[in-house]
C-alpha cells in the first residue's frame, strides 16, 4: 500500500506525471484510492480546462486514482535515473572535447 506523502508516478497522453499522495481511502470495493498533488502538471490542466470550455456542464479531470494506476517511486530512484541518463549522454553523444573542455 502506498502511504500518504509518497512520491508517485503515472502517465497521461504519453507524458510522465509525478506527484505526492495527499490522501488515501479504501473504497466499498476494497480497492485503495489515492488523491495526488501532481507536480509540473500544466499540460494536463490545460487539456481539462479546454474540455470544460467546450462543455461547462461536463465533469472532467480525475480526483482519485485506484491502486495500480499510480506507482510509488523514491526520490533516490529518480535521481539515479537522471544521473544514469546524463552519464550515458556524456559518454555516448557529447563529443569528448566538449566534456573535457
């Protein structure tokens, strides 16, 4: 089970979303449901705003995510992934004279 305050990720239209779990509840169906404060989520918000402008009476956007729709990650995992990506770039794509100055 994912705890409140955990860093989680998901995807929306191919974009990685990362956020912090702000609450958790167990539904009548025994699934855990999570509310997430998404970080740097402007693209999602803009799309939802567009839907609301097209149909102001519609209900758009998600307020909860069922277990299995979000995945817990640690800040260390994210840091390691970014560092490995940069190491690969520097060792494979960026000319040695640029790296070594």
